[in-house]
C-alpha cells in the first residue's frame, strides 16, 4: 500500500513539474522589450514544401538588445523568410538587405507592457489550474485506495504541501516575468 501511495504522489509531482515547465516555455515567448532569438522560435518557413522551423534554415542572432538578424543558409530563402515573418503578425517589420534579414524590435509602450503582464498572468493561472487538477486527481486516487482514513488524510496533506510548493513557484515565475516586462 505504501508503494501505491508513493506512486500516486510521484505522479502528482511529475504533473505539477510539467505544468511549471510549460509555464516557463510560455513565459519565454512573451517578449519583454529586449531582442531575443527565441522571439522567432514559433516561425515555420516553407522549405521545399515542408514547414520547417526557422532555426533549421537560418542562423538567428541578436547583435544588440534592439535588433535581430536572420542569416539564411541558402540565399534563395531570404524572401520566403521575410514573407513568413511578416505573415506571422508579430509586429515586426523585417528588412532584407540581400545578405540577411534585419529586424528592429520596436520599443514597448506602457500600454503594451501592461497587456503583456496580463497575458503572463493568464499563463500563470493556467499553470495553477493544471497543478490543482493534478492535486484533485491524486486526492481522488488516494480516496479510492484501500488504506485507513488516517493514512489517507496524511497523504492528502502531503499532496497539498506539494501543491502549495508548486503554486508558490508559479507565482515566483510570474513575479520575475512581470518585473522584466514592466522595467523600461
């Protein structure tokens, strides 16, 4: 019985950890004003009829905090990459100089910063929902097990402590991202 309970708790921990990992990935996609090659990570370019991630057909760099450069490995891909970045509707205006694509990252307005902070908050709330869902699943499995009520209560307390820990982590991630977004 002890192993079964430990398995339930380990499963809940893993689900909560995955929720935080997903939150980290979503937070990276929310730009905070500084140029970062990850800003273009979601872009897929038509490479000989196959949608291919930009990073697999070009080198994406950030020479400074306000500029991104995209250096394709094949010169013939320049116009396709430029068109794809425009169509992606990221608010960027790519410039093709014949050798590479240069993207000047616009400075965020105060209104846009607040909007991005709200988007980050929504992502944190989604992560918290996933964490609480993992708690609910674990508690249901504990209640359906063949152990005494006292042992069930002890394991439910353990699950709650794990949940509280992961919720705090999500709040810490949000606090850091909000500070990053709102700092000019």
